[in-house]
């Protein structure tokens, strides 16, 4: 069989190889192949390893010399608020002066400020801004992005956000997975009438399902936002409609959102900076993945999720960027990985698992991507580093040289390659 493309002369190829979710110790199990190649045909991995590959070459085969650089699966950013309008640098100054994040939200700012701007923004503007953010993420090695709505808080704007994701899915090389998050905050027009908003949300989920605009439903379970019992009601209905469910849980206060996630069979519970020991235990006995977002702790100057404790107690962990204008305004996924190293005290192998196969598992795309294996999509990175440890050590810069998605070169020599 002839390959369309071969990446050869790879110094070291790193990939998870066990069946996910990888819990605890298994997160360290990464296969490393020296002097490797990857052959691609029809967008999928035809073969890989360190054996002979000349048989796959014809005149039509594109050859990429990796010049002894390293290769790994494309990164999967499994938690972002990709589609939004505007920025909140003024609020950042207030945060730094010590005003709490939840207080700003309570006073009608924070998320509600972005809701206001996103409602007013045109579809085209939102599309353009999100497209640019995806380009930036791709330059840093991200090949799949989960994108949440949640800056509309009315059906019209939530649908607008999700339609933007749908169009991006059709036109941007990055793979997208969408989540409906109408329960991101209570909109100002429902201030002091939360119950009425929840009723509205319940109906809106039927609409989102009928339009087939999201794969999952997410709720911000937090003091002053949605309580554990409200989150439960919303997600029980979501499940009954056939959505996957996930929770922004125990981010600021330890309400027990992670435990609720386990009870509901959530695909992931996210943030977990304030998770209780009891809920760590529940997670370790479940298939719910703990999705940790260290960039948010960094930006909000909060404590970090107890990743070491979780992994040592056999939890399955992933990491994500949480790209959004209020608590983590960055597209730099390598910085997120470096924070996982420095602040979450995760090893390089654990971080690679947490950035590839474990997020692929909780987004339910692990049969397609998240590791390098024959038959999977050829979503891979050529990284200009001598080994994986180096990528986490030399921080704040971009190490990714080339990016392939579905076997196509989408970033070459750190430049985006546009299809004509
Ligand atoms: O994941 N915590 C809630 N939602 C986002 C922040 C959204 C915002 O501040 O605009 C988060 O951190
Ligand atoms: Fe978030």
C-alpha cells in the first residue's frame, strides 16, 4: 500500500497506547519509539514504528524529514469558551486589586459583561474572532477543541454561538466538539427569578437537541450560580434527552459538584480546585475524568487543583485550557501543559496522557484520535525539542514546528498553511 505522506527521521515518537480512561499510574505509560516514521493514507495512520517504510513510497508520496525532532499526538483542548465577543482587561485590574471573581459576577459584571457583548455581536464577528483564536491554538499544537456556548443565556444567542461552532467545524481544520452551557450564569433579566430561568433552560435544551447543535450539556455549579440540586435537575433532563453531561465543579467553593458528576455518570468534571477528599475517592472509582484547568488558577491567583493527590489515588486526569475572556484569556496550550508540570506537579508522561488520550476519551472521540496508532486519524505534531521533558522545561515559548490534521499539513515551519 502506498502512503500519501510519510514523516520520517523522527528522533523520538511519544504516544499513549493503553485503552482509556487512563487512571493513576497508567497515565505514565507512554510508548517511546526512537528513529521512527509515521505513514499516512487517506487521512489515517497507515503504519508507524522504526522498521522499514520504503515500501510505502511512490512518486506521489509527500516526504517530511523530521530532522530528529520529536513527534506526539495533536493536543486536545477539551474545555474552552471559544465563541465570545470582547475582552475584560478592566475587570482584570479589579481582580488584581483583590475584588473576588464571584463578587464581580454578582454585581452584573464578569460572565454577564461578556453575555452583553456576545448578544450584540453579529454571527460574522463571532465567527471571525473564534476562527482567529483557533488559528492561534493550532500554532501551539491543538488539533481538537471542545467549545461551549454560555454567553447568550437566551436561546437566540446560544443558538448563534453553537451555529458559529458548526460553521467552524466545516471550515477550520481543527476538529470541534460542542457543548451547550445555558446554565453558565443567571442572566440579568432573570435576576432574583432563578427558578424561572431554570424552567426556560429546560425548554431550551429540547430546542438544542432538536437542532442537533451540541453533544453535551455543562452547568456552572457554584455558590451564587447553580446549586448542587439545581445542577442535578438540569443535568437529569439533559441525560434524558441523550446529551452527555459535565460540570464546572468545585472551582471556588467545595459544593460537591464532582461527587454529583460521578453520580450522574458525567463524562468529565472540570476545575476541582476545591474538591473534597470524599469526592476524589468517588472519582477514582468511576470513569468520570477530572479535567483540570491550571491556567485559570494562574490567572485568578487561586490555588491549584490537587492533581498529585488525585493521580496517586487512581483518578483519571485530563488538562484543558479553559480559553475565555474572564478567567483564562490565552490560547497557548503549551503554557497550560507547563503549568501542569510546575504547579500541578504532574510528570511529562502524565501530562501527555492528560493532553491527548484522556480528553479524547471524555469527549468520546478516542476511537478516532488522542494517540498514534494504525487506523486512527493522522493528527500529530512535529516538535522542535530533543525530548518531551524539554517541552515542559523550556516554558513560555512555542516548540511546535509542524502540525498535521487528518494527514494534511496545516502548520509548516510555524506558519499556517491555508488550503487554496
Ligand atoms: O470556566 N467558571 C465559569 N466559567 C468560566 C469563566 C467564564 C468567564 O469568566 O467569562 C471558567 O472559568
Ligand atoms: Fe470553563
